[in-house]
């Protein structure tokens, strides 16, 4: 958050020798190459801020009143015998969850607030799936909150970091925000890996279960048409236009499979990262527009692909030159 040159306290390692050692060194650098805390800290601020915006109007009430015959406990609740909290305990847990999201966003008591957000979020998000709910949203939020709870994401862009910086100045110590460490790299990469696994598994499922028919049959066109018979149909006729042009429906279906199967390349190629994650983002955005099926909170995880430290650095340089 300052213009000073970062200081690295990482131990110097000997240069790897041999092909296996080179591969191991690349693996280590993928996860733990020393970086400044700004990128991770800004991701934390945005992610928890967006989660707070998403969950703030949600009312966690009445789930304990759903008849027992409608319950089909998921593994987590069944394995650990987790009950469905009654009112007013459930709304209280929801309020505590939102408070933890706010504290995690501003970075106050970050270690504790991110841990509380993860634990309560896992329960409250998972609770809905005990009643037959299925979607593609909840799991990635839980995994991302878990990753951040285990990380040092409060070392920059947080109230905690401001307090530590003032204490360091009084003691004449280096600014903690300027320390380079692999601790600030692996959480972002872990979110990447989670997203890659989600999309790659979806692509493999399409190929294994549908095969060529998933692309070249009328499956995609029929799915588009069905949405217009839904209680909440799309507010436009783009889906019908696509469904009425077989070549266009087949092209979009093939593109979706190709991008999902190619997404692992984004882990290792900077050029692929410039293309594939934005392509998936646009694909999910297109599904929302064309089919009125939105992946709103899922899409918050895309912000981890943005190199915020570089973006913010360019903005600072532009302000200085203005």
C-alpha cells in the first residue's frame, strides 16, 4: 500500500539440479513464490464485501419448521449430527455470519472473523441442501472462505495491517506490508485450483455422459426453449433465436466444452489466463442473460484471477504522473 520497495525475508534456496528438481522447483514457485500481500488483501476485501452484499437481504428463518419428511441430510450434517437450528437461534446465527463477513471485509480481527465466517457460512449455506436444493454456487463459496480463513489475508488492505504498521513504526521495524512471502501466493492459487477442478469436471462429465451428442444433438436447443416455460422465463428472446439456428446452438455447446476442458492451462500459462477465465465468466454471464439462470455469488471467485497488485500499481503511477 506504499511506494517503498518490498523486502523479502524468504530463505535463499540452492538452484535445482536435474529435470526432477526443476519440476519440483516450478511446483514450489507455483504455490510459494514470494509476493507482496496487496493482491491477497485486496481479494479478501472484495470477496467478503460482495458476500456481505449478497447475503445481507437473506433471512435465515423457519427452516426447522419444514416437515421431517422433506429432509434428506447431506453428508456433512449427517456425519456430524448437525441439527437444523430453530428460531430465534437460526436468525441469530445469520446475523453473526453477516457481522463476520463485514469484519473480514474491513480486516478487523481478520484471523477470527474469517474463521467465524467460514464455520457459520458452511452451516448456513449447507443447511439449504438438506431439503433437496441443488445448484452450482454454494460449494465454491465455502471452499474459498476456508482457504482465506487459513491464510494471512489480513496483512494488507485491512484495519489490522494499519495497526501493525503503526506499531512497527514506533518500534523502528520494517513495514510488515512490504514483506514478500509465499504465504500471500498460495491462497490465490488454491482458489484457482478449486475453480479449475469445478469447470474441468463439468467438461469431463459432458464428454463422458453425453459424448458427441451433447454438442451435435438438439439437447442445448431444447434446454434453451424449456426456460421459456419456466415460472421465471428470460426477459428476452435471444435463447429462442439461438435454438432456431442449429449451427449456432452447436457452436456454443462445443465452445463451452472446449473452454471447460482447456481451463487447466490457465494454471500454467499467463496467456491462457488472459483468455480462459474471462471466457468462462462471459459464458456464465451469457447463461444468465439467455436462460435467466444466474451464478451471481459463484462469479465472485473470478476476482482472484485479476492481478490487483499490478492494476493498483498502474493506477498509482497514473495518479502521480497526472
